[in-house]
């Protein structure tokens, strides 16, 4: 079995923020053969893990109420980093913006959302050690 431990500097997770999780599950399940599993530990309510066979490939969640109406449903990508707090601070030093400051995700790790100098948004994540 291949080691699937996330490597700092590489993309490690993809996540859909949508207005209709059930419709998205129906669409992507039929299109790509994905299966889905509710994640009961989501701090913000509903979260669905996307599974491609036995492998977890990403997640889906409802668009949060604080997201502006003009933000459409969209996919976001996570890049693994060794230290979310340090990387977020460095992004600001380099002229980027902190969209969502570092925060803990129970049972997963710590994440932040940054915006680069051209306006592109990306999520950073440091995973908890795997048992």
C-alpha cells in the first residue's frame, strides 16, 4: 500500500462549498462514481466526505451564511504546510491577504485561507499526526 501521508507543499484536499449538498452528491456520484460519508465532527454543521473507492478524496459543505451572496458555489483546494500560522504570516509579509485566520478543525488539524497578490484564494492546512 502506498503511503498517502500529506506532503508539505503539495495539494492534499479538495472541497466543494455549495448551496445544495444533496444535489451535488447526486451529480458527482452519478458523474464520477463517488460515494459519500457524513462526517459527524464538523464544527460548522453538515460536512460530507467524498470517497473514491476506499480513499477519501475531498469534501462538500453548505456555503456558510457569512459568505457574501455574490460568491457562487465553488471548489477550493488545500495545500499542506508544516506550520499554518507561520505560513499565513509569511503570506502577509509577501503582500498576500489573510482571508480566514488560522483555526483548528477538530480531529483534522489547523487551517487558514489566504489570497495571493493577484487575488487567487487557496486554503493552507497542517494535519494532526496520524495514528
